C-alpha cells in the first residue's frame, strides 16, 4: 500500500504546480506549491502515508463537517435542518445562497460559507470563546491529537480581509437567520477555519466519519450513527462545492476540501483519507489532491457507486 501511495504521488506531482494558492487570504498565499502529502487510515487500524503527510496547514472549509457535527450534537437533526437545509447549491463556496427572491433556509447548505456561518450561530456555549474551545476540543478528539491549535497568523489574515464573508453574515442577519452579534459569529468562523492540521489529522477525522462515529483506537462513540449518515450524505452532494458532481463520478466517496489545500475523504466502513496540496483549481479544490484521489479510487475500487 505504501508503495502504491508513493507511485500515485509521483504521478500527481506535476499537477501540484498547475494549481494556484489562495490569495484572497494573504497568509495562505505563502504556501509552497510543491507540498504534496497523503495519509490513509484503514478500518482495520493499519495506516499508510507518503510525501508531506506531516506538514501543517489551515483546515479552512474542512472544518465545516465538524461544525455541522457539533451543531447536530447540540441541537438535534430536526432543529439544525429547519435552520440550514441539505440541498446541494451547485454554486461556488462563497456564493450568496439566500436573497430577497430566494428567502428559504432550504437554500442554505452547511458545506458552503453562507450555510456554515449560519451553523456557527447554532453552536452552544456561554460565550463565543467557549464555543470555539468546544469546537477545538471536538476537532482534537476526532483527530486523536490533543496538540491541534489555532494558527494565529491565518486567523488574523482572514479576519482582516474577509469582506465577502462579512457580506454573507450581514445578509443572514438581515433575513433573521443569525441571532447573535455578526462580528462575534464571524470571529468564531474565521478562527474555526484557521485551525492548523496535517493530512494525518484529516485521515483520522475521516475514519471516524467512515465508522459513523466511533474512534479508531478505542471504539468510543463520539456522535450518533445517524449524524454520521447526515454529514457523509451532505459531503457527497456538496463537499466539493460546484465540483461535487464530477467528484462523485470520478472518485465516488464523500469528501470535503478547503482552500488551505486539504481534502478529507471518507470511504464508508473502509477508511479515512487526508490529503494536502495547496495548489487549487478554479473551484477552490486541491488540484493534485483530486488527481490523487481519482487514481487511488480506481486502484482500490473505492467508489460507493
Ligand atoms: N475560510 C474560507 C472562507 O471563508 C473557507 C473557504 C474554503 O475553504 N473554501 O473563504
């Protein structure tokens, strides 16, 4: 398996340089296009890796499934679903999904920014400081890594430049879809996106989703089985934004990308996969990362279809 990962990594290396690093968050523009890493954790406990699997990067949108899990654990499925829908948007990650003409929570989706910001408003805690600590603790628990921290530089960089997300949050407020103070919610969202992880962390989190809620080493249940189904289903239909259809055909597993270059893939009952390659395609998904997953899926028959 390790030899296969090495082989596929070398095949995909040329694609890494064809991607573009995200520049709208200035700190992310410093990423090295040559970084490429993969980590696989199988349900039998065996793990394999290649390349820069241990390099830290900002989790960015890969936090969205964890935010959704925490919102489900705090509020239950019925309430979360009444506030943020489950239909794929078919639009870019920063699109405006509700307007005066389309004013329905059904048009929000937790895997794109507007829906994820609405989800932030559903997390329990006495203060946004406490809410962030709860999110960080859940991320650490799912990844089996107590050392996971906030990347302060990425957080401040995004906080200073997040104009589009501010616009989305103020629209949500206008429409009564966000109860709390807009700047507090945004500060929480920017921090959430700036948590620093490795491919290994994403693979372990993916493996918990692949087992629908149990930790790989202890079998301890972290979340209800049906929440695993809920999150995995939305990852399948919207985890790669407006690239989710092609990804379903070409790779065929639930996955989530982030503009930091991470992809977390979930192969239900079989494995979690974490990938890092910061060169992005025009939809904001890791270009070499998708190439790598396509090849791995073909070789290991990973598609759930
Ligand atoms: N923090 C990023 C943003 O809100 C997350 C987007 C992404 O990873 N696609 O723009």
